[in-house]
C-alpha cells in the first residue's frame, strides 16, 4: 500500500494547522482532478475518515465552498444529502469535511437511473429554495464576462465568435431572480450508496438563476434520455428553464466550458465544449 504524507500536499503552515485540529493524520487517497491547484484528500485521524480540501492562492474554489458550507448547506445536511464542514481556515485556504461513503455516480449504472435523477432534482430544490433575491444587473455582468473570455486565447472559430458576439450584443438584459446554486450539479458530483444519492463539491457555489444548475445535465445526460430529464424535473417540482434566457444560458455555458478546458489542457472536455457551442448556436438559427 502506498503511504502519503501531508507535507506532499500542503505547506508547513497548512500542515501545522491540520495537525493542530486533528493530531496525527494519515493521507489515505488523493481525489484531486489535477486540472487546477485544488487538492481533495481522503484523510484519517483517530480512525475517523475525513475529507481535506485546499487550494492555491489564486483559486476561488475554496472560498466559494467555504461560503456555501457556512451559510447554505444546512438544508441538505439535515436530510443527509451533504457533508458537514468541521474545520476551516480561509486565510490558509483549508477546510475539513465529514467523509461521505458511497460511489461516484458517473460511470456506473446509477448515472442513467431515473430514480437517482428524481432524488437529485428534489435535493436541488431543497438547496435552491433557501434564499432568493432580484438582481437587475446579473445578465449584463455575465455577458461582459463571457465577452471578455472570448477575447482571451482559445480555439473557437472566428466565424462562431462573430456569431456569438452578435447574439450577445443583441441581448436585452432584464432583472433575474438569483438563488444559491451548486454550479456543477451532475453525476460526477453525486455519491450513491444503497440507492441513495448525496452531493459533494460546492467549489463553484454562487448565486445564479435556478435554471443554471440544469445546464450541465442538459448538455450531457439529458441528451436522448427524456426519462432522466422528466424524473429530474418531477423531483425538482417545476421547470425553471424559460426562453430566451435558457438559450443564452446554454451559449454562455458552452463558451465557458470550451475556453476553460482549453486553458487547463483538458482536451476531452474542450471537445465537449465545442460540441455544446455548435448545439447552442443551432438554437438561434
């Protein structure tokens, strides 16, 4: 068995803080995706399994996850659907969470189980319904952010960029209702044990329109599988996707996916982003 040490993943100050919280710690597994400087470690202390998360100085994921766990995960935790945060130090970009048992849904038979999607829809509704506020400038801010992304380095064709600029430029931003959103609600962030679904990883937490948490599924698992989409919407209790905002949302999601994946070197995800752009643009023809 390979043995890891905290010092392989953390600096001296971070290691001292973890030891101060937990005493001696064994690193069981490294669950990091290695596409960013965020680290996700399965650790063990006094025979108790835990999750340790940390990120680099330029990472926003830890601060977003801290925000989610400090204020917006209680409704999920109370239903046994998310892990509780036990320790955190925002300055050192550290957090320790309960360890949830189960298997990642993606790549298993559960990834295409209508029952899991019904549970996922119901869990998402619990998360969304905690708070809401109207933001008159959200759409215009996000459009400017996406237009800036298009000005950075990427492999989107010039013709598609022109078409997308026209679509974004013609948008008439209106006030939108924002709710707490996960930002990556999909099977790779769902654990399943004994037929029960739970959610992990709030590193993309932000207040957004509720429909935004449908976007990843719409571009992946919902395609060609109406039973999954129907089960998810039934679990959620309503369908928040409304045109024309939904088509604009899918376009922004596609652009962000293709450019982020290119910048971190994820060729497969970049290809998915380009397919998403093709499909999103087709909605405007």
